[in-house]
C-alpha cells in the first residue's frame, strides 16, 4: 500500500514557443516539492536530526578555528583543510536556507489562509530555490564523503 503525501506542492510549467521559422516548440516542467517540512512525527525526527547536525557543525567550526589559530597560514596549504572549510561554509548556507524557506512558506500560507479566496499564489521561486538547496546539500554530502 502506498501512502499519499499530503504536504507536497506541485509546480507545473507548460510553455509554448513560437520560433521565427514557424511552428511550435512545446516544453513542460513538473516539480513536486515538499515545502511543509514539519507536518508528521517522522518530520519531527528529521528536525531533531537537523538540530544535531547544527550542533556538530558548530563544534566542527570551533575545532577548525582553533586549528587555524595554531597553524596560521600553514593551515591553508593542505587540501583537506580547505575541503573542511568548504564543507563548513556549505553547511551554514544549507542551514540558513532551511530557516529562510520555512519563514517564506509560513508567510505565503498565512497570507493565503487570511484571504480565504481561491486566488493563485506563486510558489515557483520557492520550488526553484528548493531544487538549488537540494543541489547544495548533495554537493556538501559528496565533499564530506570525500573527506
């Protein structure tokens, strides 16, 4: 039995282009995105894992800062040390985006619920940034795995 996910938002983009030589060029994009991050019990488990990740990154940042203080400019001659800094920066970018996305989704949904109309709200920019976020997370995970 397949469980339906109620928290998914789907962005559909259907385009028709008219090139100068005539004819039609059609294209479509369908992007399902889970914008409501914390709606079920499992989602709260994910939230606790994200908090633990935040604590690890803060610890890791302090450890690397102490290493930079001790080693000074020699720290940056090692490729692995530079990789550590890249992973830390990307992790902070991911955390900041998580917070930004949650605030934006809450604001849009609050506005939508206040109006109680069937007005169209554009979530395409959030879908786009969610896909960019997924790319950054996958890059961070790959670099951490390399390390």
